[in-house]
C-alpha cells in the first residue's frame, strides 16, 4: 500500500464491515431460480461506501466480441482503487444480448470487487461436508 491509497484503503475496510449480502429478489424464469440482480448488489454496498466517502464507478472498456466492466472506488480525497476488469461474451450478437452481458458483467464485477455474495449462495451448499452415513444395524442371520 502506498501513501497514494492509504486514505481509501482505510475507508474501504470500514465500509466493507457494513456491507450486506445481496438479496435474491429476482426470479430467472428459464432456470426457475432466485438471484440477486444488479440493483440488489448495489443496494448491498452503496450506503456503506457513501458513509465512508467512497463513490462507486463502473467503466466500460473496449472488448472485441463482448463487454468489459471495471469497478472503481473513488474516495473523497481523490484517491481511487480498481477492482480489475470483468468481461462477458454475450449469448446473442444483438443489442438485447449485449445489454444482458453488460448487466451481468456489472453485477459480477461489483460482487468480486466488494467481496460480497448473494444471500444463501448455492456455492455454500456445494462446499459443505456431506452428512456422515447413518449406521444401520444388521439383522441377525437365522441359523439353520
């Protein structure tokens, strides 16, 4: 960490302590599952960021055959940090496909940069240890 980012680093750590999980309030009719949409992800972090003098900026970058989004945090001191870039290739090569990819990239970039996850993330279930097998009593074998 350099002196150029000391203020925003401290402010970001304090803000991150206040982040909430992104609530799964939207439904994907294709997969019949709930998900945290872009607005839910922003709502999970924006108040905490603002409380600590941090603005959220999401820039798009040129990317052949897709969209690329960079999440940047700008501190009131003028210091900034980048969460890196996140790129998505749209499923369809039309405006609807690109807008869907842009929204997906913004959501993924924001969650990765902030270190948040949707509430009761399906990944949690996948990483839990399986339940131990239930011991069955063997039936006694009748002797002949």
